[in-house]
C-alpha cells in the first residue's frame, strides 16, 4: 500500500512556483529557502477516502482563514507598505557587474576539457555520464535543484560489425575503390582519441545495398533538381551524389526519394570547407588550421522533419507509456539509403563521371571537371557505383538535465537558458563550447545566490539530449510540459556552438527581445583589441550591420527560424527566444565551420586554433548571463513590442513588392491585411509608451503588464498549424518553403498559385484562405494589448 501511495504522489517534475514534495525521498529535496504554498498540491490526497477528504478540507479552510487574517493585519500596519515596495523594486544594481566579473575563462576551459574527454552520443553511456556530471555540478554550484528528465526515443547507429561504404565497380563487379571507414587518427596536443568517435553514417538511413549509375545534383535543392530536369537528366533508378550545404540533409534525401533515386551519397566539397581561388591556397587545414581536410566527414540525421519531435510519437512526449507508430507509418523516416564521405573519397567518384559538364555555379573546389552524369566515362575501367549502408534503428533512453534557481518574487515565471549536450564527435565546438559556457553561467548565478541575491523570476537551466538526432530532447520536454510553459515561460535563451570562430557575433532573436540583447552587448567588452570599438555591440554592428553603409546602424539580429533547441519553444508554444554564436567572416565563402560534425572537432581545435585563451567563451558567457539577468530581475520585462510591428511591416512590404501585381490581377486586395498590420503597429507603440511612462504602485499592475508582454508571442500561434505542416504553429516565425521574407503560409500559397499549371483556381482560392488567416491572427495579437469590452 505504501508503494502505491508513493507512486500516486510522485510528481512528473517540479517547477518553480509548484509546491514542495509532500514526502521526503519522493523527489530530490530542494535547498531553496523561498517559501511557497499552493493548496492545489492537495489534489492527489483529496481522492483518498471521505474522512481524509473532510479532514483535509477543514485544514485547508482553516489555513486560508489564518493566512487572510494575517495579511489583513499585516497590511493594516505601516510596515505593509514597505513590503509592497519590495515587490515593486528593480533588481539590485551591483549584480550585473558582479555577475560578469565572476565569469572566468580558465574555468570554462576546464569544463570544455572535461566535456570533450570521451564521446557522448545520445543514447549511450557516455551521454548519460555527462548528464550526471552536469546535474551534480549544478547542485555543487548552488542551484536549488537539478534533476534528470528521461525520455525513450527512436535513435540510429551504424552496425557495429558491418561498416557502410561506397565503391566503384568494374565490369566484373570487382571493387576498384572503396571509401574510408572513418577519419584517421591524428597526433594532437592536447591528445584526442579520434578513433573512439562513432564512424561516419547517415542517421535514420535504412540499411541496404544498391548499385547503379551516378548523377551529380549540386546541393540537392529543389532548384537544382529543376535544372537537371530542364536538361532532360532524370535521377530515377540512379544513385545521386550531392554536396553538403544550402539545405538540410533530410530535404536532400527526401527530394531524391520522391524522384525515384536508389540512394544518396553526400560529401563536403573543398569549396565549402576550404574555399576557392588564390586566397584558399594557403589556408591551413586541420590539425594545423581551422579548415577542413579531405578526410573529414560530416555526420548528421536524415529525417525529413517538420518539427514533429521524436518520429514515433509526433506531438506527444516519448514516455514509456506513450503509443508509438510503426516505423513504416512515420513520415519523417527515409526509405532509401544514404551515406556521407569526405572530399578525398568524392574525388574518386566525381572524376570518373560522364555526361555534360556541370554549370559553372555547380563546380566545387576539386581539381576535376565536374559532370552531371548519368553514368561513368567509357575511357575508364569503372562501370557502376555500389552504395552499401548498414544502420540500425532502436528506441533508447535519453536524459535531459533541468536545474533551477527559484525566483524570490515570481517563482512561477521562468527565464530558461539551454544548450544541448549530445555530440556526434567529442564536441569541441558543437555543442560543448556552448555547454561549457552554460556551466560557467550557472556557476556565476550560483555565486550570486551564495552572496544573498535571488532573481525576481526563476532561472531554469536546461541541458538537452539528442538534439543532433532531430532536436528530440527539448521537443519531448516541451511536449511534456507545454501547458505549464505556455503560462509561465518568459523567454528561452539558447547557445549551441558558443565559439565556432571569432570574427563576429551571430544573433537571432524574437523581435521584442532584440533590444534587451543589444543592451547587454553594450556592457560586454570585445575580447581582444579591435579597430571597430571596445564593446561587443561596437564590433558586432560594424562587422555584421543591420544596414550596410549606415554609420549609425544597429547590429544585425535575425529571426529565430529553426535549427536548434529554441525551435519547440518558438514554433509549438510561442515563447520568445534568442540564439547566439560567434562565427566566421562569411566573405571567405565558407557557409559553416568546416569541421562541423566531423571527428576533428576536438578540444585541440578550440585550445590551439579557435580560442586559445577562452576569451571569446568568456564574452559569450557574459552576454548570455547579462541578458538572462535583465529578463529575470527587471520589474517590468525589457521587451519592446514595437520591434514586432516593424517586422510585420517589412513582411507586408515584401509581399506587396513581390506579388502585388499578381494579386491585383486576381482581384485580391491586401487592404484588410494592411489594416491589421497598422492596427498592430499602433497597439504595440501605444503599449510601449504606456509601460514606459507608467508609475507603478501596485504589484498586480506590474504583473498585468508583464503577462501582456509575455503572452503577445502566443497570439501568433495557430493551433491548426501551417498548411501541410501542422506542427509549425507560429504564423510569423515558421520557415518558408518557397517564399523569401513575407508571411510564411501566405507567401508559400502565392508562390504555388503563381507556378501552378494544373489547378490554378484552387491554388488562388487557398491564397484567399491564407490571407484571411494571417489577417485575423495579426488583428487578434493587436487585441491582446488594447482595452476591449467583450460585453458590448
């Protein structure tokens, strides 16, 4: 009976603002001295038996009466006013400087060294060991609680005894060439056990062996396949080879699959990992430099994801009791094999290809003539390609770690900071540069708590698992606690790769959060001497300007579309988010850091090449911490809603300039949409002015303003989702399938209507539908900020 009672009372998790665990030992005890009472915690007990129910109700009623009496008596005394002033106080001024001064580059280096000692692929012992390390470290740092939140998700691993490969076959089906099974080990200082990293593979690829002709499809974009079609080159029944970049792996593979291809080989071209032209000739490759050698191979997942979360439990948390689809029923899972290789191996395949020469923009950096295929040159001995893939899929446990510093005034409002912990490799950049920064930020906040400070709102630290497999860890947690987070989450601040290079900052933020981020950047020194200025803000705005050529420009801040753990917060719940990274000078022509997801992303890469003194890691940690502090400790949230009005106005301008003529020809007016955008712009500007000028003397008024600021983003969530993408629910932030900078669903519908030859009337009818939906959504968002009498 005791066991049954314990199982009934054990909470799924505990959130700040929730009651303390009713019995010691059911969950980890909290160390927070902040009192918190919540009579709703008695719910599980009230169904026990009638006598217990009556007794407990009596106790609750007596307690309520006592509390009310005490409050009446308290506020009738002169001291009550002092308590109200405490509730209305801004954060303590000393904390900002002390917090940033606490952050130490040497400690960050120590964290990264520990995190990169061994592989920690999701679903493995290595990943679980680091989860326990993070949890224990957070408790030692002084967080009030830290617990592991497990889920059971479908993962994918290479067969331990049957390596995958690509081979060239002669007319007798004998192998003339076979790709390397893994990157070779290197003698590094500090040393790194590269051979312990999982071999290159395409996660979630089905197993199978296919043989056939080869067709080159450039980056494998929709436009690339259209170009091939215009040249009468068909990939059906062929093996496709594509280079990494410009579009996701899963989309490359799905485009091959729907066109009848047998399989896909993906490689990192020298042009994308070293560059082209004279400037690239002297660029040092790893281990001497930052650029990618020909042996480097990029791992990754090949799900065709539409932000469903874990592929067998789309929309629901992958708990052990959850119903699961069969793999054959899961839309994101591919049905044709795929395999990645490096450009040294790709050279053997591409140089033998026949067919017309590739367009100039399709030619990479290898010293060959790039050809489209199909087939191989008759002058050589190779006659066909074999692609053999051996990959297993299995459900395994993953482990998120959640740590909390409880707020002193509003513990039920959460500022969340997150980074994923799992890695395809040793994690020297992705993600452990971010994890080491997160752990230093939590240390700094813990040190402030030990000095007697507490944030007004709760800080929630999140170490996610299985991000590399499709953002599974954060998605499952958001699905698990979405109802709570929708009501309580203030913002989510994400750092994946803290330092991939040291040229400039890449900032992505929901519009209303951008001003808080920029203000924090003004307080953080640029780590090294720079002609552009002394602060992060100065260098950021000069090297990555919002408006090129404008001396007064702000730094460029992009919108958070998708690609990391902020995605479920933005697209499922409408929680505003920030995502940060130091990155490279894109004028080099390198789209991402060249060792991305390769075995060469080691501690050596950071210590000897990217950030030897960890000064940029310190700057990132300072920016992250100061932005979080301002959100957690300000009386009124530092949101500027008028920034959202500017974004919507820009989307309307893009729509009018891009498609105005076609819409007018169909007698489709944008007047209602324009009116909604104008109403929204007026509402946010008026609200910003009202909040800025308000003299707040009532804590409930402060709470009202903050709730309106928090909830505006939720107003853009459509519970039905976007057309064909029901889990993309944010009508403004969702990625576009076809359109550029306008409203996602409407822009895509217009693109399809303009290019639809079969059902033109049906396509334009859908345009009218999407126009009405976005118009309604924007007007509804405006209504959340104005005083409306619902009874009139």
